[in-house]
C-alpha cells in the first residue's frame, strides 16, 4: 500500500514508526481483537511523537481513512473507552 506520508518530512526511522502504526491498524481491521489494545495505544503514542503536528496528523489520518476506511480518531477513541 502507498501510505499517505510526505516522506520528505521524516527520517527513515520516523517513516518506519509511521508505516508500522498504519500497518498495525490494517492488521487490526483484518483480525479484530487479535492485537492487544495496549499495543495499539503504544503504537499510536509513538506515531504522535513522530508526527508532532496536529495538522500533519489530521492530513495523514484523512488520507489513510480515504484509502482504507479506517478512521484513526474513531479507533483510538474506542480503545480509550474500552480500556478505561
């Protein structure tokens, strides 16, 4: 999949973190409940640390949702509710 990332903004390590998070979300959609909520939340925290611009995060999330149908904000919100 061609992930919606501006590769010029990030180092190789940062791109690996972003792609890893997005891939994890796809795996979670394909196999619901297989990944622990804590693993998804930890991956999201790393994603947010790398993409430290709310505008850039929204841009990636919107493009990712358009490509995959996965809404990051909704998924993380549901995780927060289920683990609190």
